[in-house]
């Protein structure tokens, strides 16, 4: 089973490679695009890694035999510290249905709980039925809130939530 590690300044190159792989593999699963993020400088990636590793946020990589196979991050809600957002979740196709996704969610849940959050929220693109079912199996349910998907006007994002 892969090990879940925090994203740190030392892992910026792995973070970058994993994020770009995720954007290529699942382009409609994220609010950003490979075309946009592939233009980021190494300095940009270092800043992002620092943003994902702070008192109010944490990013993680799933690693197996020294290679990344998943990524996730969480941010405490700016307006309500009892809520945390799960963002940028991705598991490599080779590791799907193996428990890596559940481990990433559980790691984020534990981090958010340690910061006093009581609810974990996420958004999932309307065309990603596999992810919707995965999140439902992991205790998330639809809140009824939706928003436009920024990269395709035909799609929208569902908000899902679960108690911590």
C-alpha cells in the first residue's frame, strides 16, 4: 500500500509532475488546465507547494516505491473554520480501486479534524460519475449546491459534503 506524504519544499518536483499528470489524465476533473499549469515556473511551483503546506492548508502525495500515485489537498474555509475543502484529488489509473483514494480522503479528514473542522466539502464535475460514486461510498452526499464549471460551459460542479 502506498505511503501518504506531505508536500514539502523537497518534494516540489514530484508535486509538479504529479499535478501535471493529473491534469492530463483527467482534464475535466479540475478547475485549472494542463495548458495553464505547464507554463508555471519552478518558482511558481515552489510558491504553490508552500500555499498547500501552511497552518490553514495541507497537500499530500501518495507514494509507492518512490513514485507518486495520488495527490490531494485541503484548505480550511476562510469564512467558517469548521469547514474544510478537499481539492485536487487524483489517483493514478494504475492505483484506482486499490484503497489509495480512501487513504487520501482519510488523511485529509484527520488533518481537517486536527484543525477543528467538522465538515469536509468538495466539488466534483457533473460528467465524472465514477468520482461521484466514489465520494458517495466514502460518506459524501450532494448538498444541492452547484456552480458552473470554469473550463466548459456545458458542465457544472456539484458540491458534496460529509461530516468529519
